């Protein structure tokens, strides 16, 4: 009886995490007006961050895409959105490595 209760509690605790992982898009595509398409790969970030989804969700981004505001490169330069980690210390900088996110568009952003 005790084993069944513990198993049930563990399943209830783990279920939200498993369910959210099942509907997460592996790749999210952002279309920008002036800098082409940006493809965000969840798998790459998931591995790089040590499988800690909560580092971005819900501190920087909402789990519900429609709740996320539109960010500009100027916002990212100030440490918002992708710029929170892509600051040149934790990961390559949004200020200097445009081609990593915008591979099909020859673009340079002014600081």
C-alpha cells in the first residue's frame, strides 16, 4: 500500500515536466523584418544548460509563446531575451556573432 502511494505521488510530481517536454517544439523559427530567419534549437540549448529548462522558462521566456513580448536587437544588447546569456561571457555575444543566429543573412548590427 505504501509503495503504491509513493509511486502515485512521484507520478503526479513528474507528470507536468514530462507533459511539457512532449509538446515543446524542438526548433522554433523567428522571422525578423531586417535580418532574416532565426532558428532556435531547444536541443542545443537543453544540452548546453545542463537540462535546466527553468534557467530560461519562466525567468526570461514564458512557456506560452503568445505571452512573450517581441524583443529587438537593442533589447538583447541590454541583456534581455537571448542577450541574458548571449553576452560574451556565458555564451557568444549577440553584439559580435551575428552569423550564429542569422546564418542566411549578411547583416551587421551597430552598437
